[in-house]
C-alpha cells in the first residue's frame, strides 16, 4: 500500500470522526430540546372565564390587535400601570391568553433570563440573556434550575419566540414573544408577551442551551 493510499484511507476514517465530534453538541441539543419541544402544551393565563372575551375586547374602541406568523389574532385592552412599567392581557382567537409587558426603551431591563433589551429598530432588538444572579434571590434561581453563570446576546426580530425560563424539573416553562417597540401614552416602549407551557415528560433544563434552541422552534402562538 503506497503512501497516497494510506493517506486516503486515514482521511476516510478520521475526517468523518472529526465531523461527528464537532457536530456532537448540536446533534445532542437537537434530541435534548428540538424534539421534546414538539410535546409542549401551551397553557393560557386565566384572567377571565368569559368565553366571549376575545370578541368583546376586539370591539372596544381603545383595544389593539395583532396577528402572529402562526396566523393567530390577539387583542388587548389599553395598557395599565405606572410610567416605568405597564401591562395588559392579550386574548387570542385561538383561546390562548397571555400577559403583555411594556417597558420604556430608555430602560428596558426585561425579566427572567433577560438582563437587557436594546432596541435597534421598531421591529428588532439586541437582548442580553444571563443568569440574572444580581436581580433574583438564590431560591428563585434554584427554582428555575439556574445553577451556573451564563451570558449571551442575540438579535431578535418582531414575533421571535423563545423559552424565558424552565422550572419543575423541566416540566414548566414560560414562552416569550418579542413584539418590537410600541408607543403607549406618548412613550416608546419595548413590548413582550408571554404564556405558560408544560411538558409531561420533562425537558432538559440546562442554560443557555434551552433558550438558544427554543428560537428554532415554532410554538404555534
């Protein structure tokens, strides 16, 4: 066997092995998160038992509606709250209800695993995700299974959806959707809304992977 043949045989063995090793983490994350995400059950926030609340809010003069890429329509009443934070409750035509937050763009800290939201345009922002160790007490972070430090940034676009945190051994989640900047009472605000979700089997609750992988999934909201 000449030298060229030996090199060819070795390359046929080691190159695939190297590719497998390089992509192992990505493959592992796919089976740990992407597939289990398909079994998540979205649970709306029960702030009313009125079965006709969607149409009632939609007909209100001061209500606002939006349609997501999943072709679901949500409507919410005029936001309430103080100058630093306002909220409302989007009600969906699909029966899903959530909670919406409005923060002035000059100081949008976000919440849960979001440390900072820096708008780049009306529809995009740079979000910094971290363990938020300086914001929440240790018992809260432990409940979210945040056991180590992490931090990363990501540019998000309007309607990007992701897991904001997990709890209950990977069986409870909060799913967040970014809505860009909106003007509320003459103040430009960062708008986000969230719903709960559950997994019967449980999903590996590891940061930052669970957040990063969730961006690739269509949660159907």
